[in-house]
C-alpha cells in the first residue's frame, strides 16, 4: 500500500510506532486522555479517540508516566516492525527533546542525592544512624 492510500487508526499507529506494547494499552491511554492532538509549540491540545485516522504531519503529545513527548507523524504503518523501523514513523520536536532531557537530568540528580536502603538496616547502618542522631541532637541541646 502506498503512503497516501493507507489510513491508520491512532491506536494501531501508536502500537506500530512502539509507544505501547499492545494495542489495548494504546487504547487505554487514549481513553485516559494521555494522547492529545497538539499543534507544534503548544502544550495543551484536544483529546483524541482511538478511531482517529492519522495523517502525515499530524502532531500529538504522548504522555507515558511523568514524561510527555510531542511527536510529528512522518510515515504511516499498520504493522509493528523493529525498533529502528518504528523510529522512522515519527520525529520528536526539538523542544520536546529538550524538556525530556531536562526531566531526565532532574530525576537522576534527585536519585543520586537520595541514599538507597533496602530492607532492614544492618548493624553497621544502625551504628551510623545512632551516631548521626547523637551528633545532631547533642548540637541542638548545647
């Protein structure tokens, strides 16, 4: 089928572009309002329905978790292919890439500042905590 004659529903296109693992997950995201029609450069757009026919150069904002991507459709496909094939179906806008990288850097900075404790503290961990609290509270009393 040629690109012009091909008409693809947005839920099927999102699945083929590998934004979602299954078509039903794509439909659930659409129903929840996580997929919106977006003019390039705008933040809020109209909600879409799963039966929307995707056309070339359509812009959508796709929210997955706390990440929002603004994409522009560059090709149509109703078949799920490899990841490299899927990446040719769309392009992410420059400001969306910048926003995503900023969020990623912020997330990494907050994770590196937070100590990771798993389960119950060991004896060594308890000693360090006791020493920390002893030093903290002895400074406040003086």
